[in-house]
C-alpha cells in the first residue's frame, strides 16, 4: 500500500512516521470530523506470520485498555490484504524529542508527565497487561500537558509469569537501556519490570542522560550489577524525595522495587504537591510581570500551563479569568483593571496604603464604575480595622516578651473580636498558648536539671539520677537532659573505677605470698569484665602476671634444688640432670648455677664417672645452645655402664625438643609455601601440601589455612554447579540465545568449565541450525504469495517443507504449523476452483500431497468419474 489517499472510510492527510514494521498516517473521519492515527504494516511483513501476530496483539491489547493516559483504539480493519489499526490521534511531541531539545520544562511539569505514565502502567497491570517497552519514544505529550502511553505491540497478558513472546529470530523484545535486570537474566517478569523502565525514563527526563550507558556488554553489566549515579551529579536544586523514588524504582531486586506503578505515581504526586506552591508562586509572579508589560496573551499562556499542573489552583484560575477579560476591554478599562488586580494583591498581603492608592488611580481611569468606589471604601474600612489589630498585636508581643503570656492572650482575644475569620490572629493566639505551655515546661525542666547538676557536683549520684528521670518524663527529647544523664553515668563509672583501683593498690602494697597475689587476680578479673580496655587495669594485670611467673619460677627452682640435693649423694649424675633441665626453664638462676657447680665438683672427684660427666657436659652445652639433635647424638653415647635413668630422662627430653624443633621447621616451611600458593589462588595444590603437615603436627594456623582453602574450593564448586544447572535449565527450555548471553556474563573461571563450554557450543550449533531452518521456512512462505498456484510448475518445489520440527523450539514449531495450514488452504482453494470450473491447467501431482484429505478425495473421484468433458480437458493439460 504505497501513498494511499484513502484507507477504509478515512481520508489520509499526512504521514506521521515510518518504521521497519510499517507507516503511521494522520487521517480524517469525515462523517464526524475527527482526526485519527492509522498504523499499517509494510508489504514485506504481509507474509510474516510472526509480525502479523504482533500487529494483531497490539490491537488486542489496546482495545481492552480504556484510560485517559493510554492511546485509545477505535477500529481494526483490512484493506487490499493490508491490516491496519485506527487509533486516537494525539497532537504533541514524543517525550524523547522533548528530552533531546532540552527545552525549559519545569520540574513539576516533568514529574506530572511521569505520574501520568505510572498511572497508565498501573491501569494496564491491573488488567494483566505488561507493556515491556516503556521508553520516552512511546510517550506522547500533548500541548496541554496530558501524557499518552502507546505501542503495546510487544505487550502480553501477565498470567503465567513467563516471558514468552512472538518475535523474529534474533530480535530483542524491548529496548536494552530500559530493561530490568530480571529480563536480562531470562527470569519471569511482571509489572515491576515496567516500573524499572519508568525509573530509567524518569532519570533521563530529569538529568538528560541515561542512568546506564555503554557498549552492549558494558551496558548489560551495569544494568545487572551497578548503581546509577545520584541526581546530585546533574541537578542542584531538587526535592530529596526524588532520589528515593529513583533509587526504589531502579532496585535490581524486583521484590525491593515498587510493587505497583500506582505506588510510584503516589510518591511522585506527593513531590508534585510539595512543589506546587513554589511553582505556582513563580508562575503567578511571571504572569504578573507579563500583565504589567501588557503582554496579556503571554500571561494567559503561562497561567494555563500552571493550571495543567494544578487545575484546582484558585488564585491562578481567578487571575486567568481576569487576564482573559482584560483582553476584550478598552485600553483605559484594561489599565484600571490591572491596577485593581494589583490593589487586590496588595490587599491580600495587607499592604493597605498601596491598595488604596491603586484603587484611587483606577477610579480616576473609570470614574463611572461604582465598584471601584465601593471597593475603595471596603479597603479603607479593612485598613482601619487592620491598624487596630496591628496595635493589639504589638501590645500582645510586648506582653509576651515580658513573659506575661496571660495578658498577651487577653489582648489577642480583643483583636480576634474585630476579625473572627482572621487566620493570622488565630495562629498568633495558638502560638501564644503553645509558648506559654512551652515556657512552663522549660521552667520545670530547668529546675530539675539545675537540681540534678547540684547533686552531681556533690557526687550524690542516686539523687541526681532520680531528678534526671523526672526531667526525661517531662521532656523526653531534651538534649541537655540526655547529656546530663551521660555525665552522671560517667561520674558513677569513674567513682566505681576509683574504688577498684584503690582496692587493688592496697592489695598489691600488702602482697607477700602467692595467695595474696591470687586474691588480687580475682579482684582484677572482676574489674576487667566491666572495663576490658582500661589502661591502668591492663598495667596492673601485666604486673600481677609477672609476679605469678616469678612465684612459679621460684617454686620450680626450689623443687629442682630440693630434688637434686636429695639425689646428690647416691645419684650425682641424675641430680645434675635435674639441675640442667631446671636451668633450661630458668637460665642464669644463681641457686641453680651454684648447685650445678657443686655437683660437677663431686662428679669430677669420682674418676669412675669422668666419661659420663664429659658426655653429660656435652649434652648440657648442646641443650643450652638449643642444639637438641646434637644433644641426642651425645647422650646416645652413654651406653653400657654409663647409662642411667637420669641420662635416659635427659635423652628423652632432648629427643622431644629435637622433634618439636623439626616440626616447627616443617611447619614454617610449609606455611611459607602455602602462602605463595594462596596468593596464586592454587587452592588444590595448597590442600595437597598442607593436609599431611596438619595431620602430622596439628598446627592451628595451617589447619585454618587448610579449612579456608577447602571452603573456597567448595564455594567455587558450588558456584560452578549453580552456573551449570542454570545453563542446563536454559538449554532444556530451548533458550539458546540466553545461554550464550548468560555464559558471557559468568566469571572466566566458571565459564571455562568444560561442561558449560560444551553446552554453549551445543546452543550455538542449535541456534545456527534453527536460523537456517527459519530462512528456509521464510522462502517457503514466499511461495504462498503466488497468484495462480496450479499454473506455477515450480510451486511444489517452492512449497516443499518436510522438516521434522517435533524437537524444534516452540516458535519454529508454531511457524511450521502455520505454514502447513496456509499451504493446505492455498492448494485446497485452487483445486476446488478447478473442480467447479476446470480451466485446462496442468496440475503437478505433488501438489495433491499438500491438499486436505477431503479435497484430495474429491479430486481423485472427479478424475476417475469425469471420463467426458472433464477428462478431455484434463487430457489437454501439458
């Protein structure tokens, strides 16, 4: 359908837009004089079942939606085989064009547009329709500020929570910068996905930029994981609530996002309401300036713009009526009316002298208009009354400043009798009442606070706390009271600390025995439970620990001395071993060193023990030098007559120390290598290295490192398993394109797993095979457009489609069934036409295989029974 002048009963006026799917025309319904918009499809798509279904779906969705902010559908028709949709024609601009132009639109006006979009979405969602392509290009804004949502071509009914769409192979449903994360993940979606898109549009409308940008992969990653930049990066003066609305609408998790578009509309409405006053004052001030400049048409336009935002704004309505009236008046009357309007403004602001002067000037301009004189009298009376009220208010203010609130209230009551409807007086009276109550309350609180401070200064903490409790009950939010409570509690804590420190000082000064020190430990432990970081207590603890260690060393030395002296006569070598072992634990102790010398002297006098003494001396030196392996080797020389129990015990001690040293060396070496493996992320090698060392030594640090590595291995395994399950699920559902996109978004270590790579490769192969079949099926569809089916000798080959689609995707299977149905209908119609009026056209026998059973049986019967004229015509077919 090229350049039509008429579609159905509609006269084409102009082209509104052209796209890949079709053309939109502006047309006229001449019978009722109404302009409409007509959407058609291109000739290329006439045989594309998928796109025709999408076109039909748009009409279906629009037909069921009746809302002031949604384009209204009037009619769905067909002309010359071309389907078309007749819908409401909206004069205005697409929202994306308004954003591109960067025109001066008020914040209130922008928010009003988005409020209407949200209301439209809320209505659609309530009818189980999800739009799925919310973006500025699909919002039309009329000159009067009414926004209309359009293009429901990819909308769907939201009943089963799945995202099954009718589209061409390889196409993407929706526009990526506006897509909610759950859509990119292939998860079930609902109206909350539209809310995310609305949040993107709101952000773009306010700032002029998209919240998420970049190349496709970067953009998708931002949509899935990144937060948008705050509005403060682009805007200077805006209500803080807008940041909350943007943040909530752009939540990645749909459960945290707005649950209904009406909620977002409600929040926007609250912001609009909060801005109406300032916006209205700005517009009215602008209108006043225009009136003062005698630019009455411009003044009317700006007031009209205000009423589009706030249709109930009474001052704007009155002002607009006055401006409209002035346009039809004479210059003199217009000037007088302007002065009167200005006088009314001055009167409303209680600037009576200015109002009187303006009315006098206006009266001179229109002396015959008695309303000016009457109004002048009213204003003068109001001025006189106001002067008396102002006097009363001054008296009341003086009494209030003196603290006499009762007298101030009495004076204001006199003023209120002069003007019972004066809200200013009522407010002043209520303010005085509140101030009187607050003064009494403050006085009470101050008395309690002062008394509490006095008790605090005297360190009478219980009495101070009681007074503070009374003050808190009177004024719970008073910061002075809270600060004073903190001071009292701090004083109590300091007093308790002082007492504890005095007690510990006293005990430490008198401590003589270990039992005394242990009593100090009990007191100190109790104090540290209440103040674990107190530096003085920690210092005392260090001193007490040192004293305890000193007592323990002395006890050990006493025991060693006693034991060695008991062994000296009978077993001098064993006595020497006891002293040597004690010196290892308390090196340099004077008593042990002296006793060791005495024993060695005795052993030296015993010639029979010279060799043993030499060996033990070597062992002692090795042990002192912490060369435990050398000590073991030396002591193992004491065989035969030199062997004693003491040597055996010392040898066992040396062996234990040597083994411990070896373990420490092994642990240190293992720990160093494990740290390197940990930094390189080689957890499997780390586990293989550390586990046997942990089993052998039981080292806590290596055990923790082993457990952490095993946990990371398990987390990676779980992550890989989850990714593999997700990919397998997508493969099972036939979502091969989403498999590829999903794997591209996985971490490299997960995506590289062999099983995942195999599934990706299979998905790519299946996707390419289906795309090949779709191209082949598209060629078959082209064969359906033949005008004379039975005369086309190649038609059987063109319509040949013998592909098994039982295991193909749902979309391909549906296209295959639709093609076979339309092929049968084409061949049936051609054969039935030939049966009723044979034209002597040759029929390819292969075409009979495409016909329905009933038509094929009729054709075979007619061929067998025709014999005469029918068969003679058949005989001429070549």
